[in-house]
């Protein structure tokens, strides 16, 4: 697998004051020392509970958020070290689809302008051929040309998300961050958007980082799946392997929480208990140990290191080191 994107030792800490009159600050570790590769044409699923740092990692991977430290190399360029001119040239190749399709679309723009404006800015179209190019993109995402003159408030959630996908595809990206793109949609519409993304990935050979809290959705779409907990990736494996033979107790608990047509199957795994600890004051040692049914004294005292279990399957857990 040839990596299109290399993430190395990436961190994002937000200083938080102890109080209005206090000069003391604590660091909220949204992303805490993550290293990962995403291959050309691969779809990598990124899962975890809300607040674990998935969105922050996704946005840092396209330089929408400045890191505290670390690097992201896209197609050979460290995107935090290159010139503004070079970053501007790379921007069309790195796009994002946002979670809320309504708030991410300008309500004053019609569909033609929403999709076509960036094409004009980056020189991928001129006014005389813009309508034809927008029509071509709309056809790819299953939108009729009659929608061109309409505005976001006139569409359903699924239609608005198709417009958001069309806007991202208009710049011919090679890397696409999908940040919870179906979580705000009804289940039937979710399936349509997932199938659309899967078809586009296969036809356009786009590299995708697919962020979700739903393992069922990620399993359907991704080649590999990475699991995050409190700013760290704790397990990564081919999606089929992860669903059949998860190693980390947290991953197994997430899988147990999935709806199943065979309820007795999930009862063999102890579900998650308690709430996610605050990233302002994470537990010592392994951050998961207060919720882990298999925690030992070592888990409470030492942070685990990444252990390679087999090809493409690694876990951050003392049970395997």
C-alpha cells in the first residue's frame, strides 16, 4: 500500500484556564500523539464515542486546524510547513464533507453557485462552461439539472448532503474527509448516501477518511478501521478482521453495543460501563482502565504501547505486550 497521507506524532492540545481569575491552565488533549498512514484509493474508517478527537484529527489532516506538534504529509508535502501558495495549490485535492448538510451550505447561494464557485476560484471552470461542468457533477451524485436554480432550504436532508458531496467532488479531490456525513439523516437515506460514496470511491479512486460513531456504517464502507479513545488510536485493523476478531476491550465493547439479530451473541461480551473521562483530566496509565473489565494494576500505572498482532492489525493494550 502506497500512502497518500502520512500522519506522524500528531497532537492538538487546547489550553484551558482553571478559572476566570486563575493563571493556571490545563491542556485538553483532543488528539494525543497519533501516527497513521492512509493508502492511495483506501477508505479508512475512524470510529469512537463523541468527543474522542475524531473530527479534530480529520480537520488537521487537511490543515483546517493547526496542530500543537507533529506533521501531516500529503503527496510528499508536509502541509504545515509549505508556503501559502503551495497550500492553495493543494487545497482542491483535499476536501471535506461536513456532518450537518444544512449549516454547511450557504443559504443565499443556489445549487449552481454552491457547486461551481470553487471551480471558478481554482481555475477548473470559466463562466461560459460552468453550467455544463456543474451539471456533470450533479449527475454523478444523482441530482437532476432542475435543482440548479434552487436553494438549500428547498431540499431534504439527503438531497442537501448530495449537494455537499457534489461541492467536494467538483475540485477533483484525491483525498476526502467524510465527517459523520450520514449521522443527521434517516436510516433509509443513510444507506443511499453510503452507497453513493462507495460507488464514487470505486469510480474516482478517491482516498477517504470516513469518520463515524457507527461501526455498522464503517464496516460497510471502509477497507481498514481505526478506533479512537480519548485522543489516541487504540486499535487498527482491516475492517473484516476488526469485526470478527477485535483485540482491545474497548473495541469489543463497541461491537457488543451494535444491534444484532442474534441477541445471545452480544451477551458474551461485557458492555461499556460509566462515562468517558474528561480529556482535561484523563486517567493515569491506560486511559480506558476505569471502564475496562480486564484492567490490572499495570493498566492503572503504565501507558500501553502499540503492539503488532498480525499484518495490518495493531493494538494499544497491555493484554498483548
